[in-house]
C-alpha cells in the first residue's frame, strides 16, 4: 500500500472512523484481505467476524492501529481504504451521489430536499474519480436505515445510493486506476447530523398487514419457497438464484398478494444472509422486479 492512503486510513481511524483496507481496480472495489471462509465453508457469507479472524470485508472495520497494521501485513496490494457506515461511534449515513451515464445524484437529492422541505447542512464531502460525490452525515445512536440503490426511502432517486450498516464509503486519499478520492470540504468541517426529515424518509414504515387470499396455493408458502431458493444458492449461482426469485416475486406482487416494498425487504434480507453486498443485491433485485412478465 502506498504511503499516502495508509496515512489517510490511520488518520481516519484516529478520528473514530472504523476502516478496512481496499483494493481499487478497474473491475471494482474489493476488500484487500481474502475471505476468512473459503468456498465450501458453511460459515461463508454468514459469519460477521464472530470467528475472530480477519477476512470479513466491512465487518473487519476497526479504529485500532495495531489491527490495521496486521490487516496491512495480510493484505493483497491495497490501494485505499473504506469507512464503515452505520457503526459507532459516529453511525455514519453515507450518501453516494453518482454523476455519470446521464444520472446526477447531486441534483436529484437537491430536488427531493426542496420537494420535502429540508436543507442539507454542510458536512464532510469527498469527490470520486468518476465525478460523483460522497456526503457523510451522522445518525443518532442505535438508529439504522436500509442500504438502498437509486431510492431515498420510497422516492425514486436515480444516482443516489444510501449507505448504512453493512455499507461503506471509499475514504479520501484512496486511489484507483481512474484517479483519487479527494476531500473537498474544509478539513475542519465537522460531521453534520442527518436532517430529521431525511431520516424520516429513510426509516422503513411499519409493514402493513396483508390478508391471506384463498386459493389452492397459499402465498406464504410460495414466498417462503422463493426465499428458500435464495438461501440455498451455492457459490457461483447466488446472483442467478436471486434474480430468478426476484422475477417470480414480482409475479406475486402483480397479483396483489404482497407489496413491492415488502418483497424487496425479504429478498434483501436473504441476499445479506448468503453474503451478497447490498449494492450488488439491490441491483439484481430491481432488475428482476422490472424484468418479470407484465411489469414495466
């Protein structure tokens, strides 16, 4: 790992931001450590560091300098670091705002803020190599919101990704093949609290109760079968199984037997249990829900 990103990672940890080391390549952003649980290990995708070993992705995040140096010793050519969202002491809510492929997450977030009626206070901001922006906000202790892609709660927001517990933001000072992640806010800018109206949008509403329709096949069994398909997926087939289950779940939604929000939550929970990252799972689920016959 080059000196500048390592210094940045240690500096972030010293300020109470738990971090992991990353490899940032043209193919994506990956933890620098190999998995503690190789293919075939029944704990792969289920262990969140309870085994005590390093190799659990963002769940390895730490502020301990000794632990970070051990991480560096075991790492495979790290070029940056990531900050864990949704964990103490700062409980960061990360807004990942894309500006590419015709999307402008910064503008869309501003539109939602104006429509709902809240202001976004100055906070820590990091420019990404692709022209996007990361904004960090602090949430109250013990408050957590779902990670999401292209949505602010129930509001469509292409270009806006939400990062909370289980999510991460690449830290400033990291470098990939397309450039560096740069802190663009004043170095003394404090982490601002998340505006309460924005937090209200992001906190899931209580699940509505759905009557069990009559018929030869109980929907609850059908839904349980789809979720079981995802949970039983073998390495190498997890994305395919999740996409297939999402397509079939969309048919159940179209029949009015479950809401799309509840279907997405069930699928995301299953995807998390088998070790798929939130952004990867959200993209796969959204594609399946849109691709199913009869759905736009």
